[in-house]
C-alpha cells in the first residue's frame, strides 16, 4: 500500500488537525527562521565541529599573518625606496665632491699662477727699488714716465695681493664644502647600512611569516581533508542502504519548499533549527506537513541521535517500520535519517531523503528488509 493511500484513509479529525498544523507550519515559518538561533543538524557531530573550529582558528591566524606579511612587505618596499634615495643622494654628493675637488685644484693652479706674477712684479720692483728716486728720474724720459712707472708697480702689486687673498678665500670655502660633503656622504652611507639592516630584518620576519602561513595552510588542508574523508565515509555508509546503487539526486525534489531547496546548502535554518537540504531538515519537514507535531530539535545532535531525542520526548521508537515513520541509521560518524514513504509486505521500505551523498539533493529508493535488519535501522513513530 502506498503512502498516498494511507494518507487518504486518515480520519476526519486527523485530517482537520493536519490542515491546522500545516497552516500553522507555513504561518510560523518566517517567524521561526527569523528567531531561531543558527544551529547545526547533521553538522553538530563532534569531530566535524572540532575540525571546523580548529580550521576557523587557524584561518584567523592565517589572516592575521597575511596582514602582518603585508606590513613586512610594505616596510621592505619603503626601506628599498629609502636605500635607493640615499644611493642617489650619495652619488650626487660624490659628483659634487669631485667637482669641488676640481675647483680646489683649479683655484690652486690659479693661485700658483698669480703668485708667479707677483714674484715677477716683486723682482722687477726689487731691481727698480735699488735705484734712488734721483736715478729713476734720471733714467726716465720725463717726469710723467717716472710717475707712471711708480703707479703701475704699486697697482700691480695691489691687484696681485687682492687676487691672492680672494683665491685663498675661495680655497677655504671649497675646503669647507669638501669637508661637509665628505661628512654628509659618510652619514648617508651609514644610514644606508642601517636601512639595509632593517630591510634584512623585515625580510627575515617575512620569511618566518611565510613559513608560518605555509604551516597553517598545511594544517587547514589536513583538517579539510579529514572533514572530506569523514563525509565520504558517511556517504559510503548511506549508499549501503540502497544496496550500493546510488540513485540520481534531484535538486529540490519531493516537494521540499523552494526557499530551502534551491538556496545553497547549509545557508538557511528551517523551522526546527536544521540547516536546509540536510536529511534531518527533510524528515522534519515531512513530519510537519503530514499534520503531526515535529519537536524543535535544532542543536540536539546529528542524525544518529534522533532516536535518542525521540525517546527523551516520549515518542515511540522501535524496529518495526510503518509508513510515515522516520527511519534512523546509526551507522557511520553522523548517521542518516529517511522518511518512510511505504512499507512492502516483505518488510522492505521505500524511503525519501536529502543529502545521502553530501550533495544536498533529494533521492527516493527501496531499502531491502535484509538491509533494514543488518543495518539496525530503527523507526520513530511520530
């Protein structure tokens, strides 16, 4: 007998009660989704939670290291810019120093030349200085010649002495400039060494940071691999319920509300605290739309704890399947729940579920009587 036939034989009172509860279900849906805390269903398993918590902590650490690495890289780039600027300044000052040294050499050559001129003048003046004024006057053509010669000698001597003083002043200035440039170059070279040391330290810290990031990435990958492996193992356990023949999954099948069915898996909490497209959300929905009371079991464990939850709530649980029951498999890490659509005379059951293969899809298939027995399925009679 099909589940639909059974549903048609419900009493008038139960039909009315189902209608009221069904209307209540959809009326309270928005309120429940808005007020219910975010809790897991299948994902409340200890191992998954622990691994996910570890991964979350490691990811936070990785994000922190990433920000830290960015600051190191920024400091390294700034240090490199400072080193480049210092190098350019050093080169400019070295060029200026070379130009100053050349100017000092030119000034010295000019000074030597002027000294030679002064020497010549002095020699000439010495020769003429040995004459008496009477003798100079006697040898001159006239008085004007005597006066011109005297004035010329005095003028030349004064000009040469003035030039010597100017050259010495320029030399002194150039020497000061050269000394200042040398000190500046030395300071800049010292600063370049210090900045290079700071840059080397930032590079060292960045290298350590990258090593830590690599280690955390490895740990996160290992955790994700463990989670994936656990889910694969559970999917294999679930596949045994259908005799190892995995039926094709149907997106949004079975009449599951589209607001849950077509949203990304585990992004919406249903009216009973279960994440959407999980096996527990599907069976909770099926119980509720059949007109029966579905307790708020969000946060009370994963699928393999539903039979314990039912017993705690005073709901009958045994090994005898009936249409409309929730079948519970306690195999694997998380277990699995299915909705019993029909029971055949040989004890096999036709079930529907979501997420049998951890893909969030709907499936419907027969579970043989031998599998019901060998897998130790129990049935909750809501």
